[in-house]
């Protein structure tokens, strides 16, 4: 269950087609979900869609991918990710902590940057 949720979450960040991205967000996040990391924050499907679109504009040609396994207990989930060109070394990575709603979607995500380019 957690692996599929994380895969959908990563897919949201990588989906370039706005309509498909909105559908992925709806299946991954609750209507009132909140997202917060050191650079971005958004609330609800529209807010999360806007911040993902902004991130894609800021990092053109780069893809998010999962890094390692996940840990979960109760309604909490922690997993790592990285960002880089397809088939090449990552230029950034982080760890996200999430709250899973009763329906299995994400209610909240807090992201932390583990490494990123300086400057």
C-alpha cells in the first residue's frame, strides 16, 4: 500500500501533462491536503498542482525518483527521493514525512532537503 502511494506521489511531480497531473493529485492527496518544504507550500489540490507546476518550471528536464525504502507507523510515512536528469546522478535529494488519511491518500506532506546545489 505505501509503495503504491509513494509511486503515485513521485508520478505527480514528474507528470508534465496538466490534466493527467491533476488526476494523479486527486488520487494521491485529500482535498484539503497540505504540502510544505523549505521552498514551496500549498494547500488543496489546486495549491499542490500549482507548486508542482512551478517546480517543474524551475527544474526543466529533471525527474524525481524514489531513493530507498519507506518507513511507516500508524498514519505516518517517511521516504526519500532524489532529483536529476533521466539516467544520470541526482543533483538534489530529500526526505518527506507524510500523514496518511483514513482513505489512504496523503493528508499532509512535509519535505526536507538532504542535498542540493549551492548557490
